[in-house]
């Protein structure tokens, strides 16, 4: 797919991997809708990005089907279509499972898993009437390997992997490709030496044979690759510094 002139919707687009993906799409000549629950941050980043291309912001709660449906409508009303959706919004949570409340468990599932369902459902409805499109889901290394204390997160990201395959099989004949990217730990405000403390941070680094954590732009590069490669569907690309190779 030639991305010039295409319209990409990126959830969780106000920061981190989502923002890096938005910037990468703009660099390819695409138009971008930054969708995020963080209204202040999202508006600010969309305004900043307008110097690089056509960008707009819409507030979305990906755990609400109505909100996601309105997000797709906003993109169509603003730019005329939706060619690509990146279901990237997500949260993490660590807890001993025997002490994990249903409310906390369900919050992770509703954002990480239901958000992918709602985003894919309403984007695909539009894409089927528009000759095709691309769906990219942000999974995780923790959709492929377990981690103690990450029960809800493991469950949600493991589901994203199989949702990706199911969607790819369902819609391949409609010219809709569905893939996922599975990052390792990515350096961010919440995942940094200062935020985690030197000891825990170094333990995380040691789990990545490449010797460091990832960068958001490196994950965005994989997202762009999945957008452009017309022969890829049903795949999950691990971008993890060797974490899962061990």
C-alpha cells in the first residue's frame, strides 16, 4: 500500500508508540487521526503535528463501543474515509491474581481486548464499503510469554494475537489485511530508570539480549511495514530485542 493520501486512525495516539506511529504515517504522506482519552495531550500533539501534515484529534474511550463508533465517524467526516486503524490504546496492571479484583481485571480486558474488538468492528464496517483497508493491533511480548503478576495483561494480549488471526481469515477476501505488532519493553515516561528505580530497570534490560529497551519509533517502523506490505495478513511481528528468543 502506498500510504500517501491514506487516512490512518491511531488509538492511544497522544503518547508513546501511538504518537510515534502518527508521526511515521505523516512522514509517509498519510493523514492521521490521533484518538486518545487524554484530551489535553491529544489536542496538543495533533496541533504540533499539523506542521508535518494533516492531523486531527478526537477523544475516545476504547472501552465504549459508542465512543469508538463515533471515532470512526469523526475520521470519515474529517478526512472522507478510514484506510488504516491502529488499535494501540492499552493499559498495564501488576497484581497477585488471588488478590486481583474483578473490577481491576475487567478494566484491563475492556481497554486492551474489547478496544481491539470495537476498533476493528467499526473500521472494518467502513472498509468493506470502501474497497479494503488495514487493521493493525498492538499486542505484546506478554501475549506470547507469561509474566508473574500480569495475569489480566497476559490474558488480554494473548487474546489480541488470536483475534488478529481470526480477523485476518474472515476478511482476507474483502481486501482487508489484519496484523499485529508485539513490542518488548519500550522506554517511556513510565518505563524508565527514574520511574522504576535502577535495580528493577536493569532487570528489565537484562531480559532483552540486545542490551537495552526499545524505542517507540522502532515499534512505529514495524507498524509502517505492516501497513505497506500487501502480502502480509494474520501475522504478529515481535519487536522485542530478542526477549522471546530465549
